[in-house]
């Protein structure tokens, strides 16, 4: 079903099943008198009728079927989204005017403002004045333009006012008039928007604002906007709220801060623009319980905690009191921001919570666990030492029973008998909290003292020393012997201990010319019965229970002695003035020989 008012004609279109019925009622301009007109559309059986005030028209259609309405009812037009589905209706632009007391045969009078599911460009505040009646009469119309152009621009019109236009085309043979076309000018920007009449605090975060309807607004008020500015703050509103239901003259403004002074304004908007009230209404929001209460912090000492805290980031009022709780028990109540907790055990955890209060209420911080300062471990057991070989010791230890903190590192100190245990070296220092370590590159057959240190952030504790002696090994650094000859037939041979005995030296062996000539614990040997100026080699061997090692080879000669034997001389005459002498060495030179030739006889003068 479709009802349409066009060019003074009320048209009723009814389609039930395959039967189409149309009723046309001519009204002319009788309805355009600024008064209310009663329109009735009725279907009883096969009769469809329409009436406006005293005028009535009906149509009999025997085959018309029962009309069942099971879809939305659109008043004043249909949404653009579904217009394509009803192209055969040739719909005109939406209805412009006022309606009231809409009702159906079954049911009560309908309040369009409360039952409508959506409304587009609908003014529910009232209707146009009766002054518009004069504009409906064709013979009262005003000549706007006369000429040959096909367009004209009219200015100086009233805002949000309905005007009717029609065009009359004429020539010498007569004239032809168009249908009346209805247009409405746009709204103007509201003028004289009033200051809110009343502001009431709901709580510290929201207020209720009441205002009067702006007077003299020409057009439809689309929305109201409430704005709150901080006093002496920036000109940008802290928060705002848009209210699309313009029938309500009360709104809630949220997003405010407690205990703050605000200036509240009202803005009214039409399609032509918005206007904000020139003046504002001031209000102070009440206090609320604090927000963002910070957990307390502490400077830790072994037996005490210096507690401190900052004011809440959002106090929401004047802080009247702080309460500090330790392990669920209040230990401080007052306005200060520091407190010393005494008589605590070292490195023990305690639960703390801070409560901050205003006159409106109290808020707790999150709970925080704080420790007293760490101390060195109470006792560290001596490490357990295992000798693996002549150069390796395996060290094991246990974690301290009372660490008095968080273990940070272990350290191993070592000293040996070669330095009389006076110099301690750190051979291990690690934050990897292993419980063992292998010491390499030690000296064989050496006594070592080893201590363990366990450390926390509060310091280190050192154990008693454990003792271990590495196993013996073959000697190293066996020295070269020193061979000295004080006669032509003997040597005095001596030597020192090996640089690294690597155990107890059981015996020294002296090799002369590759033959062991002495094997004892002595560090010297006397060799005799040797030939003068004879060359001999010497080497020392040092032995422990684990084996023997040889030192480097040394060569030496006995002292020289007088040559022994005869010297055979051979003379050969080479001329009247030369003789060549040759001789053979003695059988036993007994040293490095030098020869002296003695000559006797007559020589020429000057020779």
C-alpha cells in the first residue's frame, strides 16, 4: 500500500496479491490553510476509500484480497537503501509537514517519537506557523522572474522556510503551468544559545547538566553538545558529550577529574552549524578515593628497612592519611612519606602495602615484597679435595646452609708449599653456581692448601683450608753436571737437584762415556785413573719412585801432562844455505803440543 499527496491529488495505491487498486481524491489547495487536516484510508471488504476532512472518494474492487501488513511501515518516505526494490512506485521526495495522532484500526494512537525504530530529518518539536497558508494560493503567488532564461537564482529568503514554485510558459497562443514544486531553505546557525541552567555533580567523574531550549532557533536542532573546560586551563575542552535526542534537555557529562574546577557550556547545532553559549556555568567536582596509589619502596639494611612512598599519581582530593601495612599488620598511620622498620632479620622477605585516603575514601596500592639487606654466608664448609694425577686436583663443595642472601659467586683460593703457603692466588671465580671444579697444571709431589669462598651481595665468607699433595712424577729439569779436572788423571764431578724434582729423589746416577759409574744419593763424584788430556762425556740421571730422567750431556778433558816418548827428527839439505827439518810427534802427547826447534852452528853474518 502507498499513500501519496501530489499536486493537490491524494493517491491511494493498493496491491493485494495480483489485484491492483487505485483511489484518487482531488483536494486542490483546500488542505493548505495552516490547520490540521484529518486523513483516513480505509479498506472494508472489496471497498477501498480515502477521505480528507469532508472530501471522500472510494473504489469497488470485487477481487481484492485481504491486506496483511507484515513489514515495517515507512512514514514520509522510504530509506534510499531499499528504493531500488520499489521502482514501479515512482516515489517522490519525502513528505514535508507535520503529523500527529497516527493510529491504525487495531491498536491505540501511535506516538511516533517513541515507537519509531529510526528517523531521518524529522523535527518532533512542532510545526510551521500558520503564516505559510498564504503561500499555498496560486493567485497570491509572487512573480519572481519573467524572461526567456531557463533558470533563476533567488536570494533574501528566510532560513528553514518552505516555498512553492511553479513555472508558467506562455506565447501568443496561450500559457502552460507546471505543477507546484516544494523546496525548503536550510537552517541557520542557532543564535543566543543559553548558558546551562543547572549543573549537579553525580560523583567526582560525572555531572548532570540541565538547560533551557534555545529561543528563536530557525530550523531543526540536530544535537546538543556539552563541554567542560578546566578553570584557568587551556581553551580546549577536557571532555564533551554529544546528545542526539534533542527532546531531552538534560545530559550527563563524564570523563571529569575529581576535586577539579570546571566551566560547563552548552552548544546547539543545526545543519547550518553550531553555536556555543557565551558564558559557562562553574562547578567543582567532589573528592573521590585516590587512584594509582604507588607501592612503597625501601632502602635495605641488614636488620632494618627505610621505607618511603610517593603521593598517589591521581590523588582525587586532599590526602588525609597514609597507612603502611607489613605482613598484613598496620605499622604506621599518619601524613608522612617515610618510616623506618627496625629489628628485622637479615635477608628476610616482608609483604608491604600502602593505603592512601581522602575524605571520600581509601585506596590500596599493590602489594610488594621487600627484603632486608644480604649478609655474607654464616659458615662455609672446607672443600673436599681429590688428587687425580700428579698435576690435577678435583675440588668439591656444598652450598652454605645459611646463605643470608642470594648466592652470587664461588671463589677458590690456592697456596703451595713452594711459597711456604704465604701467597694465596684466586684460581676460580665464577657466578655459575657449580659445586665442583678441577684444578689443572699443578706441580707433582707438591702440598697445596685450598680454601673456598661463598659470596652474596652482602659479602663473602671463606672456609678453612683443605690440604692435598699431588702424586710424584719423574723429575724435570735435571741439570748438566759440572766436571772439573785438577790433575791430569782425574775429575771432580758435581751437580745440583733437578729444577722440578716432582717427588723425593731416590738416587742420582752419573754416566761417564755412556757407562754408569756411580748410583747414589750423592751430588758429586770423583773419577781418577784417566789419561792426561783425555776427552770424556758426563750425564746425570735423577730418579724418583715414579721413574728416572736424564740431564744434558757434557764433555770435558783432564789436565795436560808432559809428553812421553821420543821425537824423531829428519833433516834434508836443500842447498848451500837451506836445511829442511821434519819430525814425528811423541807417542804420548798428553796435551796440545807446541814445538821448539833449536839450531846450533855457524851462520852467515846478517842472517
